[in-house]
C-alpha cells in the first residue's frame, strides 16, 4: 500500500475521486429512462423538458353552466326590454366544460336568463326551456375558456432537471403526454463483510456484531435518490469478496464495501480494490472515519469494459454514516440530478469545551436547545461506535484541522438535521439522570412535543440553569445540614434567579449487586471490605452527594473504598459496571437494577425534583410537563417501573 | 340541499368535519402495524417507543487491535525498563471489536508493544509473537468499549411518534429489535367521476377532459404519508357512483370524489353522500374551490358498521389541489402521525394590484423573484383551471375575506413552495415574450439555474426594471424616428439607470393566417377588408409598436381594422385566436405560426434584445446567460426554431 494514499485531507480525496470519474466518463447525470406518467413519477427528475403536445384547454369551452349564443344576437337586450332567444336556434344549453357549439362566441350564465317552459302546463326544465329571455347584451368570448388559455401547444411547460411535484404531473398530462423521460436512478451495491457480522434478528454472541450498517446506508442511498441493493454478508475471504465485487460491478453504478477497512487483521478490501482496479485513497483525515478506501474497479461484463467507483466504508456506524454523507451523497445527487440541498446552517453556542485532533477535520454532532433567544449546542459523544449520537443529533458541526479545540461559549456553525421550528418546541432538561424522564419523553412525543435530556449531574444542571443553558434540571441534592433536598443548593447556585421546584418522584436508592448477591453486600459498611470493588457516580451527581453524606454518618472513609474513584455518569452505567463484573456493587436506583436483572439492596428513599426557572415554568412551553405531572395515566406509567413513588408529583414551591 | 350548508367560512367547515370525526372516533393516529426492520422502514412513524432489549455494545469489546492484559500485570513497565509479557499467558491478541478475554481488563494497542518472534529464524507475525515488551503501564479499562457504552438495555432509544431516519433504523437494530410497530398509513380512495373524463394517453376530443386530477391527488396523498388508491373513472350515474363509494368505504379511511361537485348538471356527489350518510358541508367560501362537499358515510361491511369521511373535490385542477391542501392534508397528517410542517413563510412585495371577492378567503399563488434584497411576488393567473399556475407557483398567499384587493407594492405573507436558497439563484426576466426564452430556461435548468419569465410586454418590462422589480427584460421597441430598437425607450424610461443591452435574436414578424391562407391575406392593407377579423397584441408590446409604425407608413387607420381592439398577451395567444377561428390573422413571429401549424406571411425582420441593469449584467448571477449566448450548441438549439437569426447573439452595448 503506497504511503501517499494515507490520511489525506478531505478535499484532496474528493478531488482524486472526481478526477478518476472524469477520466472514465462517470460524471454528470445517468442516462434517461422512459416511465409511464402516474403518481409514482412524483419525485423523479426530468431528463428532458416537457414541451406541450396539445394545448390546454384543447378546445374553446364554456366556463359556466348556461346558454351559448352569438354575441351579436344579444345586442338589443335591455333591462327594460328583454330579448327573447329560441333555444336550439339562437341559444344552446351548455354545461361547464362543454365545447362551444358552432356559430356561437359567448356564454350567458344560467342565472342571467329567464327560461320559458316548453308549454304552460309542463314543469320547467331549466336546461331545456323553449325560449330564454335576457335583459343585457354580452360581449364576444365572455364566459368562455379559450383554447390554449393555460398551455399553448409547443411551449415549454416544465424544464429538464426539475424534480416532479404532484401538480407537475397534472400539467404534463394536460399537455398531452402519457410517458416521461426521467433520469435513471443510480444503483448502489452495499456489501457488508466480516466474520463477526450477524444478521438483524439473530441472537448475537459475545464478539458478534449485528450487521445493520448496510440497512442504514441503504436508507441513506434511497433518500438521496439512488436505488440501494444490499448484498448478503460476505465472510473475510478475499476470493468471496472479489466474487461479490465482480458481480456488483456488472449490476451497479457504485459499490460500497462496509467494514474490513480498518488496519485490523480482516482487511481485504484494499487488496480486492487493487486487484481489480486502482486504489485512489486509503485514509482520509476526517474524524470519525479515517480508514476510508476509495478506488475504481474495471471488469469486463458481456464484452464491455465497465468502470465502477468503489468506496470502502469504515465499520463503526458513526464513521459509516459520515463517510456516506461525505462521499456517497454527492455522487448520488450528481448522478440522479437531485438538487435538494435543504440543509440549513445556523450559529450556536457550545455548552462544553471540546478538544479535537489538530490533524483532522473533526465532524462533531450536537444536540441543540433553544433557551430564550440563545441556541445552545451540546456536543454528543464522539465515539465512532456510538450510534445514539446519530439518533440524538440535531445537527453537525466541523472543527477544521489545525484547531485543537474550542471553549464553552464559543460560536460554532451547525448544519441542521431538524428544522428550527422543531427546535422551538424542544424542551431541554439537563441535570441528574432519571429513567422517568425517558417515560416523560415518550409521553410528550405522543403529544407532539420533544424532550431532550443531557445528563450532567444535579449540580451541573443548576450551573447550566444559572448560565441560561437549559429549560430545567433534574435534581436530588441533599443538604447534609437540613435534610432538605435542593433548596439550599438552588439558593447558592441560582442566587437572584426566581425558580420553581416541582416534585417529581420519590425513589429508593440502594446497592446494585450481582444476581444472588454472592458477596453478601448488605450495608455501606461492606464497601470497605478488601474483596469488594465499588462503582461510584461522578462528582456533583445527587447520588454521589447522598453517598458522601451517608459515609460521613457511618464514619466511613472514602479512601478505604476500592473503586471509589471509578466514576460512572448514569445509574445504568453503574448497573452495567456491576453486571459486567467490573465492579461488585454501586449505589443506584431500583429501576437500574431491574433493567439489567441485578439484585438490589434498598437503603434510603430520596427526593428527585425538577428545577425550573419561573419564567419557563409559567410559559405555555412547560405546560405539557405540568399536565403530565397531573395526569393519573402518566402516574400509572411510572408506577410500572419499580421503586418509584409519584404521590407528590406535580406539587411545586418557589425558591428565591 | 339545505341552504345552511352553502359557502360557509373555511374554519366553520373544518370544525364541522372534525366534530363529526370526533363523534365516530376517527381522530388521532390510525392503529399500529408491525413491519420488519429494513431500509424500507425509513420515513415510517413509530407507534410505540423503542426500548432497548439488549445493550450496545452487548459485551466488553476491544476498541483497538492489540493485546488484552490485566492492568495490574503492567504496573512495573517503565520506558527505561521494559516489561516482558508472554503471549497466551499474560497477553492475548485481540482485533478491534473482539470480546475481552477472561481475566483481562485493558488493551495495549499494537503500536505500543515490541513483539518478539516465536524463534529467531522465523519471520515475525505481529499477531502471534512469543512475547511482547511494553514500556508503560496501562490503567484498567483503557482501550475498551464497555458493555452498554452506547445503549443500556431497557433505556428509551427512540420515542413513539418519531419519523424514522436512516440511523434511527441502525440504533433500533443495535438494541436488539428486528421488527417495529409503526403507525398504519391511512388509505385514501380517489374516485374520478364524469362522462367527459378520458384516461391519460387517450386522444381527447372536443369536450373531453383528460383525467389527471386523481393522479395529482394520489401523489399529494402519498407525499403526506397516506396510501392513495385510484379508482377507474365512474360515469355520471348515481348507481355506479354509489357502488364505487360503498366499495371504497370498506377498503379505505377517506374517500375523495373528484368532479361532479359543481352546481352543474352532473352533480350526483352530494346525493350519494346524503343517501349513504350525512352531508356536513356543501360549499366553502374559499377561492378557488367553492363547491367543496364534506360528509361522512356509514356502511355495514362484514357485519360491522364503518364510518368514513368523504370529500367532494371540485373538478378544476387548481381548486382540486387547494381543496386537498386545506382538508385532506391535515387529516392524513393527523392519522399518520406525520408532523412535517416545513412550510416556511416570508414577506414579499406585490408586483401588481390584485382584486379579490370580499366574501371569500382568496388563495393566490405567486411567482417570486429576489431582486437585490427585495422579494417580489408576481400574482399568477388565478383561474381555477390554470394548472400552470400550480407549476409556476413559488408560494401561496391568502387574501382574507373582507378585503377586496391589494395594491402593487403592498406587503403580503407568502408560504413558500421553494426554498429561499432556490429563489436566490432564480433569474427573473420580464418584458416581451419570446419562445427562445423557453429554450434558455431549459438550458439554464440543465446547469442548475432557474429562469422565471413574466410576459408584460416590452414597455412593461422597462417599467419593471425602473422599479427594480426584475433582473432583466426582453425588448423589441422600435423607435419610429431613428429605426433603432430600444435605446431611445431605455433613455426615456430608465433615465439615470446604467443599463447593458445584449443582442439576442433577429426574428421575422409577419401575419399568422389559417392553413392554406383561405382569405388570401398578403399585406397589411388586407387588414381593412370587411371580411378580415384581426387579433392584435396588447398596448406596449413591441409587436404592437411595430404594427402601429407600419400602419402609419402605409397610411392605414387602425379604426378601420376589425378586431384591432382584441388584445392578446403573447404571440401564441394570437396564434391560438387564429387557429380557433376567432380571428383570421394576427401579427406575430414564425415560431408561433409553426407551433400551431398555421401559415405565415413574412413581412419584416425585427431585433429582440435583453435589457439588463449594469450591476446585474456584471454579476456572477447573470454569467450563465452570457455563457449561453456565446455557446454554439445553444445557438443551434435556437436555430431549430424557424425564423430566428442568432448571428448577433451575445453582442452588447451600454446605454445611459
């Protein structure tokens, strides 16, 4: 593998890819295909403009229900001297849309005539009277839709390159077409490869990876205007991979190999690319996503040399998604003529300091919250394997190479994944993590509201409120002097801010231990045993404050606890540490133990509350949360989780 | 038919519909359906939240290629005193993603070890050395992706109500699901009805209407999240219509009857609705769209009473599209859980005065052009039958009832159909109509630029430029004194504006006459013959100036010309007047005669030019037009139209 291919800047990689496409005549839109004109054509892109074959209307038609006449015949009608016209001779009944009868050039609306019945006994048929009386003349061509009023034959109705909308289809039919020539959608083969991969629906064993990247990429490809073709998982065998690629070359316009492109032992992708064509790029200086492979392969298919670009997409899902956004999306949009570029870019303030490798363009996904007029961007976990960072992302921002990090409060440019309108109705609750906030998120989603949570611990939440960076904060900070939760902390950290505290849940805190409690851990005193490894929560977390308070009461020194310095950031993180054997126990809530099927030793009941600035508490914005807190159905949802008491939920008091 | 149903305000009609839906339990989202998790699930809306069944990662996995060790075993390693670990005993090779071997709790990346081969002769296999040397200790859990790092089992991963994006699918798979419960898409039956309707692809005779509304509505329904079912055309026969409705009731959630809802003779829709259920609304005070029918029908199907709302959609395409936007879109979005409301609203200036019926909410479609920082809204033809007004619309604006009109320059609120970004690259050329501008529009569209034209005549174009309401203007204004085109008019109407005039085409003007020229019209002198009816162009049009100039030269009085006062606004309008027999001849260009297969009597050659303010002419914005004018391939496209000379195209001069 040539060294010059390695970790080149993004724009160099892109340039190299496009130069190669140019060389093989693979730029521009794909050829055209003829499809029938029906509702399924909506969204397709016209390869050729639509020029009218017939006019619309294609004949002079009556614009009203009434009587067609020759305007000249009506000249003498006056209000005082009505004119009589014999139906069938000088006046002919027409419905709206009927063609204009011969020797007529105007229509008198039915409401402007006085019909005279066939004979005095018969009932009046307004459409077939014997005669009509009119009391005003009409001008030629009145109440007539003229031939070509809308579309004149031969005019351009819709230009080539337009993505068809529902009414465009109507206009195309109106001017006489029943088929259309649209740009062929490029076909993208997606080949997942790796011995460790198992299909969705299989039970994964340790070491197995559920293969969902190909589904995710397929959905991306379809959304950009391509046709995705997923291949079955190919084992780490160069011959099998080569076979799959050769098949794909003859059936697609682009090949994506997923996984196998790390520097790991199972890396055959680059070998296969080199054996079938040229390796153009191996590694791009973008984070996450380094081990991208770009090449072009040449295969003779049915006597014809086919040249197909191939991209080795890294295996971690976040890298995979980003690689496709960077390299696959532009290709598909170019080939399919898709001109949608509806990504809006806005400016937001960073909530945290971030660091960045100075050699890479660092793509950072963020959650966004609009607090008053400030748009806050909270950087999400940047691990390449953290797919929830994609799910939770409201936008993406780039820290360009050369910059080693950014401070909290700095302005960044964010490409939006959600509309600003959606962000406007997003409630951003920070502070301490509780499972009931997930239940609330679901409840609010059903009511078309959106709840975004960030878990920074109770104290972190109050600090965020003091800086105006969140709408509210979950808090369970025990005052060791008074035994009262939250108030003294709020007075200290939110001095001068008028704040409401809403009771949320009472919850039992206790020790999460292995199933069957093999080490018989029963009280806090057991934590200092030499055979007990503890998993702690981070400084500032309410559970940590509670632990330190109780340790003091029991006279236990934290330095005597093995693992006291191991900090987890959520209750479930603590539970995961225990179930994995990394720790023997940790302090947490019942729900977390139940979640991972651990045993639970109840120790204390604590108060978990929501701290909300008064102006937000009293706004329509927070209304749905208050409604939830007072809704018995919502209470019963929470009571399904073990260890929660909702009896005080919805009560509130003012602090400051 | 009860009078109280007639022409009620929009909000009353909507309220009545929803009250009835409420009564029959038809509000809220439709039930759920279980679908397999694959790329086709993208875009579906979750009926139930996704709670993690397994954690992700579901085991501790190595984050790097390297050697798994027990951190404690590495304590004594120092740069100056490397530590030796025997592979297979104290160090175990792992690839990225491999599960952590028993009794290890850290991974040392392969680049941080010095491997020692199995024996001195054999080549080094970096993955299977005999021993490794390390020069630094590692901390527990370093380079390991912990179980649950991304998703912890039982947590909420995606809330109910979310419309799934590609990476949401990945997250759902990652947490152990292989099927999902999504909201069932509502099925909408679309029944076109009318004796005059013919299918797309059939040759329409006079009086026939090509039935494309059902296709247009189906595409709308699909885009809003429903499933459209188009029924074959039903003849105007109440029994057939009743049969179709009864079938639809048992197979759909909403029935749309198209046409048959005017006050015309073929109106059976309301009778069928009344015979099967309740007629709730007959006529809404909205323009265009008055004759809307809303009802609910009740049919016993397989022993179960089904209640299905039914909407009679007016037959004119613009009314049909609007009715569906007003009544069908909200229903489908409610039922399908589609929360997309990405319609942006902006403020624009009216280019023309408009009048409006004071009793109606008047929905007016507009073309938008951004001239400098001003967004200009040009009202489009408001005829209910003018489908090109839908195609050309960049947005829609409402003139509320009670207001009888608005003046040019007034600010209106416009709901955008196109993004502002698209409008930013839209060139807005007004003035005189020429077919070559259609060719230019198509050429520019291929290059991802957009040309919008408005035909207001040459003088109207100069006036628009003087008010800064267009980027350029097509002009062929002959100065009767000098024989020079445009310059003197520009000096008069654009005094003080620095302007460039670019030669576009020379074109032959002559008389458009019936095929075979039955009346032997050969010169302008024939226009005063009593048997000759003339179709004129509107005052201010270049062709009109030319006519008046030539009439003066020939000493012909316009008052002696029959039809001199009949004004058409385009060349093709004149051609349509002649082919329809409404006139015997008109002055126009060759291309218009050819378009409608008329004969042409050439009389003069005139100059057609583009007038462009200097600052626009020299901007990147106008660049693509200059490129087109200098591109031989573009010239040859125009030369395919008869009667054009492109020899001077692209030459330009400054005026003022």
